[in-house]
C-alpha cells in the first residue's frame, strides 16, 4: 500500500548547518498495517512523515501510495488522500472558524469544489453524530469557535477531521505528546477506535515505549535517518521495554545513558 524506497534528505546542504535527516531509508506497509515509529531525538521520525506528506521535496528515492508515485506531487495534492494529526493541537484546525466549519472543510477533502449552499441541515446532523462518538460534548457546540476549545478537545477534533473521510494513509506525529496524561489517554483511545473502525493504514510516531509495543501490528526504530530494526509478529509480542533499550544499544553502538531518557516516557 505504501512503499518508501531509498529516501534521502539533507537539510542545509553545503553549509555549516548541513544535516543528513534520512539516509536511504526504505519501508513497505501493507494495507491495514499500523506501524509505530520510535527513536531518539533527531532520528528522522518527523522528517519521514513530512516526506510522505510532501512537506519537503525528496533528494533521492521514491514514495508510492497504492501504486501511484507521489514523491513529486505537491503537499496539497497528497493531502486529498492522507490524513494527519500533529503534535501541536493548534496545527490541525482553523482557530477562527467554528467546529462545524472545520468539519465541513474536512468532509470535502479531495472532492471537486463547486458552488453550493454553506452547511446544510443534513451536514449538521452528520457532524453531531460523529462528534458524539468522541464523548466530549462537542456535538452541542457546533457553532463554537475552535480557538475556544482546550488542547485535548482540539486534538480530538483534528483526529476526527483527519478520518471523517477515511484516508488512504493516516500519519500521527506524536499527537498525544503535548497533552496531559489523562487527556492523552483519551485521545489515544479515540485514535485506536478510529483506526479500527476504518481499517486505516497508519504510521504513528511516539516516544512512549508501552504504546509503541501495544498499538498496531509493527514497530520500527529509527536512528540517524535509518531504520535499525523492525519488529512484528511473535518477536514484537515477546519484546519488552528493557529489550528495546538493549536492542537499540546493540544496533546503534551508543550508550543508553541519554537515550533512555529520550526513548522512555
């Protein structure tokens, strides 16, 4: 379903700030795969998602989604079939617009734009039904401006917007990291519910080792722009957090003194 082949990306090439972010990385996902991505700071996790989404152009390599090469397509074209939730709850919604206006934009993602009345009564009914699934009472606040919502409410709304029209690929970039533990758990539960409901192929970046091993069917660890191991099946099922830390040490050759703090939440 998703094939990433030999992707390389260097930022600020030829300058004193040159940094190799992705070093010939390859990754293949089957339809319905839910892959958690872990690694220390600067490993290239967010860059990987940005490259798939089209935020940055590739230096080398290919990105193929459902047999279509997308590496040269602009971000707004890819956005028609990629859903994304960012770490910052403020990034996925338009603060000055109402909840129903944000949902109206999301439900029309990928469709041909044409003249029509604004938000119809049947749209509102559908939005209420979907918001009710979040369990946050937002179905009674359709005309509330999104900027007045809490971070957790905005993140839950962003998640709903990203999946309202089920995308071919869902990208989650540490989307609970900026939330308090209780809210983060709620948003994570909603995430699993949405993924299961729509059978979404998903790439989820996280720093939480327990979540990385529990959610989905596969876990990859990145280091210096490469995938250093890929866990699935029985091997993943039998892996624990101390095992991950030891595997990282063996694969990277680095001391775990600092990486333990980077990798464990």
